[in-house]
C-alpha cells in the first residue's frame, strides 16, 4: 500500500505564533504534502521556486474555491458578490494575457512616482520617532508600520487627508476578502466596501482625471487596451497589497530585531547594512506565507503527478526556511548574502509592489538605526490571525535615543 504524504493543516498553522517548526517537519517528510480537498502543498525551496515560474500552474484565488471545499466549510468561502468579483479582477488573480496588460500599465504608472518616497517616508518616520523618544515607547504597527505606508499610498492614489479615515475603513473591510476563511459578516462588509471604493474612484476619475499626477491618472493616460473598470479595481488593489505588505514587513521586522539585540547592534554599528537587513527580514518572517496556483496541465512534484484542476499551495514561509537553500535558516542574520528569498514570489506574478515595500521599509529602518540605541520588546505583541499573512495588530517596543 502506498504511503500518503503528511497533511498540511492551513488553519492550524495559521494560529501558531511560530509556524516554522511545523514547516520543518513537513519539509523533512518531503517536498509535497496533502492539504484540503483537491489541494496539495509544496514545502521546499527548489520546488516552490520552480513552480512559481511554471506556466502549467495558473494564478488562483480562494474566492474561486467554493466547489473545492466540503459543504461544511463553504460558509467560510467568499460568496458571489462585488468582493468576489473584485478579487478575481485584481492583478494578483489575473492570468495572461490580461495580467500582462494590467501589470505593465501599473508598473509604468508607479515607477516614476517612487523617487520621492524615501525622503517622504523618512520625514514622516522622524515625526513619529520624535514623539516616541519623549515617551520611551513605540508601537511598531499602530504608530509607524500602518500610518506611514498608508499615508504614502494615499498620496500615490490622490486620496486627500479629509477622505483618508473613511477610505481606510473601507479598505480594511475589503482586505478581509482575500483570506481563506471569510465569515458571512466579513463578506457582507467587503461587498459594501468594494462598492464604496469603486464609486469613490469613479467619481474622482470623472471629475479630475486624466490630468492629475496620481497613480490612477497616470494609468488612464498610458492606457491603450485595459477597460476602465479594471483600472479602477487595480488602483484599489494597489492600496490593499501595498499596505498589507509594508505593515507586516515593518511591524514583524522591528519585532524580530527587538528580540535579537546582537542583530540590532550590527545594524547600529553599520547603517549601510539596512538594505541587506530588509531582505533578511523579508526571508525570516515573510509577510505573505503562501500563494496558490491551479494546475492546468499535469505537473510532477516529488515523484507524484498532480492532475489538472488541483490547487497547489506554495508555502513561501517554509521555502524561505529550507536548510537546503539557506545556512542556519532559523537564525536572523542581517548580513546574509546571497539571499534569494521568495517573499515577493517569482515569475510573471512577482509582487508588483515589491519595490515600494522595500523602499518604505528601508527608509523606516534607516531612521530607527540612526536615531535609537535601545530597541526592546515592551509587552506582548498582538497578532492578527490570518491563513495567508504574517501580520500583527500591535507590536509594543521600548525605545531610547542615541
């Protein structure tokens, strides 16, 4: 009798503060393990890296998974409605050819806007650190990791200060539509949010565009082949993806450094290591722990053939800790070189906001390193339970100036 591979329980692992021992156990058993109904999970670096680029695997969102889960769990899958249509139209869910057109347009609009971001982030960070220095305390998420990237994204999208509180509330509701489990109340809130956000951008586009300097205006000016509805949805998606990635990178990264005084000391001794530190923080506790693909043609993984129609979970968090690729992977090393982590994916679906997240995190970390000697935990971090993300609601720290 054939021995079945071990099973990956996505919900159980999501609840763990430290999922990496569980990943190590799965990797030791093989590169492939079972997941939910019609699903496989891939654990090792080489296989994950190859499959991220394999065109036999199509991009997949769990909003599409209603038929692939048992009836008892279907209430947790996003039902038909505006939010489900939005997740299917975001660039992260599109396959070629529309993916290529939307991604090219987003990149063309975004790249020219990025030159001023480091200085803007540094100035905003300094204002936060001024107040933190007086108190000796800083919440890495609530005071820094969320407000600073959010302000940057609002500037990019042309959302004026008076609109940002309401805009942010709706964006937070819509972000929950990308989870594996979406309860009824969260799905209803996401539907209301996407309707409001679409209306907001359509109203501004009809009034102000295409003459403005913001991201959507630039997409409209450069556009030759993408319908306007898709432009609006992906302007909204930039906010969601850019914010989640940056918040989780900054909050989780600062916590990791605060818990490891030797690595914090290395950065203080040589601030030029900040860029390498950002890459290591991305590897060590990846903001996105997994991504999903749909098999469209037979694919062999670890001696087993995966048939079309199967969903494959690529466990980025596990791959980034694979001892076959990284020396002492469970040790944070801000000098690690080379560092070919998979935290932003690979291939055609490489994260469109990767450069933005790197810029923001590096600017924040640079100001911290140059201004503070003390960086220590000051209470219990509060995690946001998420099956796909490594996210924190609060990271309290004790800080002190040089």
